[in-house]
């Protein structure tokens, strides 16, 4: 595969750096943040471009913290997710809304910037090396298979599937997309599940307002999607439909990737290959998580998975 892009959703970073902004918490021994390790793993797997999705107001500070450093080792571009970045027909309809429109809009902002197969990740999640390699290899295989078949109406998507017990936080409940997978490794359904936590050896969460017990071995989505560039056109059409059906009093509902892809599955216009990863996820979901993440990174360095100073590789 000649080109493949890593898209990092970072527009959720707060309006000022420091002061506990979780995506920018130093977790490595020399000030590395989680995004540094994500980019390192993606480039090692074969991706050769990074697109940061941020807010325009953060551009200067963001570049100083990480962007300018990453520009020295690979191609970098920026996409800007803003509240008012919606079709003209809908401008001014939701007065009082304060937040942008979710992960679907974040990726839609990349249209015209991303022109090749791409991988989407969250800025504040550590995914491990296995998933990056699996997604890159899948995208490369599908791109080769798609030559001469660019008119297919069924999009070929992949996602990294993580084991639920490897994605829990000991400091509070988490939200995960519980995946249903058939015998061919294809996703059949994804259920957004809230308040997931382990207690007394049992894992439980809430779906549709009801508490249910979950298998610790369940496969879950962590918003790590491998996508063809044609997905951006589908996102654009879907966003207009989403806005046209949204009540003017609804100021918080978001256009979310798991729901978008789930709807595409139901409509038969996409297939999603689940690529299992056995790496342990970690992230700074809660302030108390930082100490555990620092220990996890230190352990990975001691195992020789990362160098002591990751910045030495980024010059």
C-alpha cells in the first residue's frame, strides 16, 4: 500500500493546555504523551501520514506541544472540527449548543485532506502494537483487492476488537461498544454499553437503562476503525440526514461513528471485519488513571517494547 493515514481525534482537548488536560498528560519518562506512542506504533506498522483533528483555537499551542515534533518524522496535516461547521441550510438552528457534533463530524472534517485508506483513533487511548499492524495489513489487502472495483456500494471496513477485561479502568466505570461477531469474524451488531465496571469478579454495565451482566471476554470497540476513503462521502450524506431529523431543542445529541457504522451494517451497505487484539488498552479516563498509565509505560520500556527516550526516534 503506497499511502495510509492515521487520523487522531483530538478536538476534545480543553481550551487551555496543562491543568489536567488528559490528552496531554506526560506519561513517558521524558515527557512523552499517549499520542507519541500511538504515532510511533502506527508509523512502525506502515502508516505514513498523520492528520490531527483539532479545534482551530488550539492550533498554535497544539503544534508547539506535539505537532511540530511529529512533522519532523512524517507528513502531518490538520483538520478542524467546529460547532458551526455544518451545511448552510442548518446554520443557526440549534442556538445554545456548546459542543461540536461528535466523532462522525470529526472524521467528516478530514474530507479533502485524507485521500487514501485511513485509521481512526482517539487521542487519549493507548491501543498497543498488535492492532496497528492488523489494521494496516487489512487495509493494504483490501486496497489491492478493490483495484478495478471502485464502484462497489458495499464498503469494506475493519475495526480492532479488544477483549473487554483488557479495557477496564480500576478507577471508575467506562463506556464500550459491545460487539457481536459471526463465525467469519464479521461484525453483526454493536451495542453501546454504559457504566461498565468489575466488582467481585463480575463485570456489569447498562444497556437501554437496564443493568446486565457481561462476559469479561466480550469483544469491544475502542473507536479504532480502518476505513476506505469512500467512507467520507457516506459520512457527508449521513450527516445531512442526521441534522434534518434532529429536533431544534436537542442540544447534546452527537453524530457518532459506532452508531453510523451500525446503521450501515443494518442497511447492508457495509461489512466490518473484526481484527482481534490481545493488547491491554489504557488511557487517562480518570485523573487517578495517570499513575497506572505511567507504570504501564515503564513496564513496556523495561520489556524492550519502547526505547527509554521515544523522542530520540522522533528527530
